[in-house]
C-alpha cells in the first residue's frame, strides 16, 4: 500500500509503534500478575488464612524535582499572589519553576507539575482560589 502524503505515512508509523507498545505492556502485565500470584502463595505459606484481596495497591508517585510533597499549593498561591491577572495552570506552573530558578525543565517534568498544580487548585476551589470565567484553559485567581 503506497502513501503519498507524508503526514499520513507518519501517522501510520505512529499507530504501529503504539500497537507495539500496547503489546509489550500486556506481556509485562501478565508477567507482573504471575509474580503477584507467587508472592501471594508465599504469604499463604506463612499465614494460610490471610486474605490477600485486602492488600491495597501501592501507587507510585514521581517525586517532583523542585517542590517537596505537600508544598505545591502554597507555591501556586505565591505565584498567584504576585500575578497581576488570573493565570492558567500552565502559567502558574511556569511561574513556580521560574521562582525556583530551574533553567531547562524537561517537558515531562513540566507536565507532571501542571497535573499536580491543577489537582491542588481543584481541591481548594472555593476556599482560597477560584476559577475565573468559563473559558478553556481555566483561569485561576485568589479569593
């Protein structure tokens, strides 16, 4: 099959790559599930009546290179305090990074920070911050 459009060709390659990643992740998930069954069997060797369904999954959070756990919201408030107008979550995150003196943050670390700042703002909406207007992306200001 011949594709004359370079964008279409790139999209086909991307689709194939994503399919390969899904396949590899499924194989990895099957291996991890098998490993969990082995661990459960060893737990039952020590405590036969133990209910392994009560073990909650441990979520792995990536640590933020600039801000300690629990300090994102206070840094976001600081960024809003010095702003002369309402800011988007991205603008708040960029102001926070700039205030910390980071020179070249990776796009992934900025994206992770934006997610954390957004969650913090949503959790505190109506308490100390509020959305301004109905547009997208949302603009935030101090109450």
